[in-house]
């Protein structure tokens, strides 16, 4: 029997610049958006996360997608 990968869910995460610590390390803050479509085009997803980030008072750093899948035998 062949093992397959089955998509479960995906989230979009936006990272922000939260300033600096006393010892000079950058503080990264994040906001997570759930229920991202499995087949959402990367450019559309990035644009949507970037637009949501513009609603924040802190500067946008980057966006990422985190997908979870199951192995089914």
C-alpha cells in the first residue's frame, strides 16, 4: 500500500519589528491568521498578509505560511 500526504490545514503568520532588547537583540512579534486555503496562490497570500500587516502600528518584517499534513498509509 502506498503512503500518501493529506493536507490538514494552513496558517499565515506575519512578523513585526517589536524593537530591541537591552542587550541589542531584535524583538519579533507575530500575528497568526488561520484557515488559509490549501491551494491559495503564493502571491495572493503574501499580498493579503502584507495588507493585514499595514493595519498594525509596528513595522512589518516578513510573512510565512505553515502547512500541516498527515501521512496516510
